[in-house]
């Protein structure tokens, strides 16, 4: 059956169904037991399970409505009559229709919630239009299930591993979600918005929350679609002691060129300057006191933060007509041009290589990018562009393969190097390898259009991806 729960958690499936307002049947195999959950327009409308404890008769037995010995009699009657157990219980006067309704709803919710901690078994989703609403007297909103289901997840390592190095990006909370958000949730959501560029460990220090509580709420927000993660990597931590000492000394020097020291965007408008300094100063927030910092280092960090805001205010107050900012920029540019550092040389070469690539001069671009790497700029963006150049040169295919694999290792959240590697294999008629790479790309980003299209071209009818499962039928 379709997808392995260990690699594709069912908790994430609820997010997809909710966001896409999907209609269809979610089929789940857990050992010898099977579960079927029916969704209509993104709401759960019914669920059944072969697990003994999740059957309707067992639930009524636990509620004291029927004795255990009656369950077998009712199941035999069901086989003979072909009627549903619920109908039989109402006809026999054992339960009232209202009790049946509430218990069916409870049963469906419990079956759904049992899937959140599930780390074994397999699942598949079959898009289809479910029966009319008259067939389903209730519907359970998926955010309701997500809120309680996340609390049942026993192992959050999948999400932590996937998102720990990515920046959280808040999404406005819809009005219809308010009933599932507490005042604490709203405050934390706003805090994530304010500290979106801060490392996760730092936000945990600000809140005082444990790692488990922090990630549990983060996962809940993500599944409710009020939080996403950008592909911009976060800094592993704030500045260390030596970095603070060095910056402190340079800021104390009145002859320091701030534009060169802080790498201030010279073309930034006032709003851009304000945002730049706010993000930079946040790294030296005195509220965050690493245990390894002594009192002297903390005082220096506080001074740096205050001095950064002073520099910001000076730039913000500058009159453009007087070209105050330009007077600060031009000398800095002249000094930097006089002594071109290896990093600046590498950046120039990288831009030139981009231009050569756009002009289809792939070998020339590859030569330049090799020089960029020798200058110490062995970044994923450089390796990726180098790999793209090498795929256009037959004798460099092996080099391209190695570079794409390295980028995929450095950026496991990025589907592009996997797709590019698949196209490389496809050009060499290595179709099994190509399909594997496209499949991996879709596991990283199920919305990767090019990888999905490539899979359709070479794997039509062979193996479904999550993207195929939830794709809307035309």
C-alpha cells in the first residue's frame, strides 16, 4: 500500500487534506488492522477500523450501554440483516439516536487521533467525491483533530530534523481558527513573527519553554497552516565571545568604517536600514545570556546592541539632500576597491560565471567557478551552478554528479539538486537512478513541479508520489 508512515507521517497528511479541502478516503494498514477515514471538503465525515477496541460495539461496551456478551449477538445479526451495527442498536432500543450520533462522532475522532503517533504501517489516499452529507450526519474539522493529535505524537524527531535549520515564517491566523487558539498561542505566534530570523534555541530561551513544548507548538502551528518554514538557513547560534570582543573593539574605534564592518546594504532605503539593524542588534539582545559568557562579555554585548541602534539612528536621521549616507559609502567603496579581498574576488567571479552560464558558455563558467571554490567560497550555490554547467559538458558528468550530491548533503531541505541530478541521469539513459532522484526530490518538496512532471514522463503508472495522491482530478 502506498506510503510508509515512518517516512511520510500521517500527521502531515491531515495538513494536506485540510489545506486542499480534499475529498476522498484515507486507507491505513497497521499490522493486521485496517482503518478507513472518509473526508469531504477537508472535513472528516466518517471512520471505521478493524481494531477491536475501536469498533462501535466495543465503545458502547466501555460506556456501559451494552454487555460484552451482547456484542457477538449483535455482530451475528448484522451479518444476517446486512444492516449497520448502529442501526441495529437503535432498532433494538439499546441506544437512542442522539447517543448513536455522538458515539459515531467520538469513534471517528478516536480513529483519526490514533494515526498521529503512528510510526509503522502504510497508508494511501484515494481522491473521490464522498456520498451526500445526508449519509454523514456529522463532520469533524481537521484543525480540531490536529490540536489534540499533536499532543499524542510521541516522537517529534521527523519535524525537528526537517525544520531545525530552517527559518519559521508566520502566516496570518484565519478567523475560523480562533476557537482552537489560546491567548498563549496568539502571543507565541506573534513572537515567532518578531523573531523569525532567530535560531530556535534562542526563541526557546526567550520563552523559557522546554525543547519538547516549543517544537510541539511549532508542529501544531505548521499543521494548522499558520506557520511555514523558508529555505533560508538559520545561524546555528548567536555570536561567540571572541566575535563579541572583536566587534566591541572595532565599534569603539571612531575611525571604523561601519559600512565595511557591518556589511550594510548601500542601496537600502530607510525602511531597509531599520530592518537590517533590528535583525543585527537582536543577536546581542541582553535578555539572552549564554551560560559561557562572563559579566564582562555580557556588558560588551549590551554596548554593541546600543551602539548599533545609535548608528541606525544616525543613518535614519540623515538628510538625503545632503548626501550624508553617500559621503560615508563612497570612501568605503574606494578603500575596498584598493585592496580586493579574496571574498570579493570570488563574488565577482561568481557573478561573471552566472553571466557566462546564461550565455551558454558552460565550460568557461565552470573554469571560473572552480577558481571561486579555490578562493574558499565552497558554498552550495556555487557547487550547484558548477554542477549545472558540468551537466552541459559530457566529460564533466562525473564532476556534476559529485557536486549535486554534495549540495543535497549540505541542504537536505532543497529539492533542486536532487532534480538536477535526476535530469543528469536521465540524459545518460539511467532511468532507474533518474526516477529515484525525482522521487527523492518530491519527498523533500511534494510541490516541485518539474520533478513531478519528470516522474510522470518516466514512471507513468509505476509508483505514486504524495504529489500524485493529492493532485486534484480534472
